[in-house]
């Protein structure tokens, strides 16, 4: 779906999410959301916070699972995705704090495998992800699943490409401070979501959007693997759609 800009696209995405949350509320069910970070979903979170404050949208029945987190990084570090999510969304809505789940970037390395397996299990026990929000990296990554990530991959520790570290360096004092590793949900974790929406805005995303939507399904462009999902929508602005 192509919109004039990020604000319009985000409003559409927020309305879809709100509809799902309210539909689940009317059935007394939880709504399990997979959430993303980066600059792209900021306008989505602005709109969701507005809907909470002005339209009474409640998040009491929402259980959230974030896609990824840098490793190692303290939860309270400004650059952590934990901190980002609280700043942009959780601190401004009525979500129950015990329903918030993010990969933990603070654990010792020997505990990561167990933590990742538990994260997968928690998603399953919550009933699976009803709607997963995604952004996209310039190299086609989703979450932090870098090119080459297997379609069968689950939540795990991954090496970040230097291009990814460079793209995200603006959040850190300099590139050497950007962690070399991250914990990310896997491609199979993402593809198990019942519904997926991927957001992309601006000129830097046009080439990778074209490759993901019209190119071959290939692990070398992780977002192209979404072509195999039965309910996935790309929500983009005109500029990000310009190579289609
Ligand atoms: C980051 C995140 C991704 C995000 C992507 C794009 O590295 N791990 O989840 O989609 O890169 O970031 P941005 O939205 O800032 O372009």
C-alpha cells in the first residue's frame, strides 16, 4: 500500500493495529503484537499514543514481543531498544509492564542460548504473534536477520554486518561503540506471525523495497522471504515505492 508520506502510512498501520486490539477486547482475548524499533516506526508509535490519549484506545489486553536488541548492551542505555520502546511507546500507554517482552542484552554469553529458547517458548505460550510490525534495513534485513539468515532461523545471537553498524552509528558516539552482536527473533519466528506489516519511508529504502517485493525469494535479501507469507502488507511512501 502506497501513501503520500510516513505520517499517512503510519496512520493506516495504527488504525489496523487499533482495530485488531479492539476486536480482541470485544472477545475478551489478548492481542499479541510483535514490535520493531529504528527510525521508521516512530511515527506509528506517535499515532498509537495519540489514539490512546485522545480516543481511549487501551493496551491492557496487549502482550508485546520486540524483534531484537543489541548485545551486549545495558537495558537502560539510551541506545538500547528497551529504552527506545519505553521512550516512544510504553511510558505513554496503559500496557501492563508484565506483558512487555524484549530480548535481554545484559545476560552473560553462556545464558543467551537458553534465553533465546525461552523467548520462543513465551511467544508460543502467548498464543503466537497476531500482528508483527517490521522495518527494513538497507541490506534487506528484518529484525537483525542479516543477509544469509536461514528461513528456519529462530531467536538467536547474530553478528551485525558493518553496513548495519554504520547505518545505526548515528545513535552512538562513534561506530566503534556500536555493538558487533545482537539478539534477534529469527526468520521462522517472524514468518509464524499471523499477520505482518512492513513499513518503509524515504529514498534510502526504494532499492531494497524493489528487491524485496519484485526480486527472487532469497536468503540474501531476508525481506524477500516475506513473499512466502500469506498475510503480509508492505506500507510504504511514494518515495520508497519509486523503484517498483
Ligand atoms: C535496525 C533494526 C531493524 C530496523 C532497521 C531499519 O537495525 N534492527 O529492526 O528495521 O534497522 O532502521 P531504520 O528504521 O532506522 O531505517
